[in-house]
C-alpha cells in the first residue's frame, strides 16, 4: 500500500504545479493585454459631459410666427369653441419654446366687430377688432410677445391702441412696435440671462427706416446680446420681396441686427443669409381666414436656438397650414 500513497502524493504535487503555472499564465496574459490606460499626466483634463438638462439651460429657444388675425370667421369659431381653439393643433410646439413671438394684426377692444357682418371686398371687411379674450388666449399659448407695428393696429384709432396695450399687459403679454410711442418702439426681454432686443419696422408710419435704425442703435447701447428686427413690409400676396425691401434688410443687418423676421405679404417669401445673418422676408399667415388661395393658407414658423455662451444662432423651420375649421396645423 505504501507504493499507492507515494504515487497519490506525486499526482497531487503535479496537479498543484499545473494550477500554479496556469494561474501565472493567466495573470501574465491579462497584464499584457491592457485595454484601458490611466495617466497621471496633469496636462490631461477631465471634461464633464453636458446633460440634456444642462444643454436646455444653456440654450434659448424662440419661436416666430407670422400674421395673426382674430376677427371675422376666426372670431366666429372662437366664440363657438373657445379662444384657444385656433392654437390647439400647435400647442406642443408653442410650449416647447421659451418664448413665442407673432404679429398681432389688429387691436383688442370692447367694440363690436365691423368686419364680421361685412361683405368680402367692402372697406369694413378689413377693419379689425379682437375680443378681449384674445389677450388671455395668447398668454395661455406662450405668445408672451407680439408686434403691434402694422397697418391694422390703428383700425380703431388711438383708443384702440390704448385698449390693446391694456389688455395685453393685464394678461402678461408684452409688445413692441407701438406706432404712438413717443420714444423707442423696441422692447428688451431677458431670457436665461440673455438680453434680447426686439425692434419693429413698420412701413406704414412716417420716417419708418430712421426709427428702426435709431432703435437698433439704442439696442446696441443697451448691450443687447441679440437684436431681432420684426418688419411689417412689402406687397401683399407678392411671392418675392422687391429690391427696396432687400436693401432695407441688408441695411438693418449692417447696422447691427442679428435676425430679421418679415410679415404683411400673407404668403411665404424666400429667406436669405446675408453676412452670416438670416433674413426671413415673410413668414406668411399664421392665424387668418384667407382660405381663397393655397398660398395664403400656408405659413412658416421659425424657431431660433441661441447658445447662451457664444451667442450662436441656429434656426429650424416648421410648415403651418390654416384649415377652414379656424385652426392652424403644423405639417
């Protein structure tokens, strides 16, 4: 039996040696197979990855829409379905923006509608007044800033403009382009630490060009980070801006504007990049009852994204269609 135990001891020794050799080989293999290297070189810096929340906080999103008219057929549908009804199909787009800006194509007053009972083509068909509930609906839909520098804001005279101011401010909606302002027509908005200037150009007031240039200079003096010119200009239903409008746009950018948004033609016109700045000559309609032509039923919404650190601007466009239900739909 001694030979048996001696033989078993030898086998155990061989197994032990094999295990030791296998372990050593494995260690050498993994040491040699470096998949990650670490360095204590102080010149290498750890750059934190920005979260989605950080990126959102570092970006200002502003949505621009075109002409908004709340009388005639739009008034009828709003009275029937509520004054938020025209916006219901675009609410998600609106509320994902920090601010929505549009052209308020008429005054907000307590007066009865004149255009509602008029016939198409009559003078009264183009005299607008919007129900006071409109102001609250604008605020509810995140349209917290409107341009009132246009040819219809004076439809009910000075009292209509004063009424518009009051109803907008009571609802928390700011405005710019007041044609009766004795001083500047611009407004400054502070969003996420960025100072944004909104300047109006209204071709229907005297000395319009110089007033806009003066306001651009005031915006620069106010240390505005971004200067936007919202212009009410051009020819109605014209598919292209004329050379006079193009020259004005270039002059405003040369003077310091960072972005130009156009309204009044009621149809979409081309955009242009000039010296690295975008010009949208006309966004067309956004809420309007002009269903007689496919061109006037189409509009453009432009969302600009401003990097709060380097002030770079990127834009995204959304096609909009006005349905004869009285609602606008994002396509």
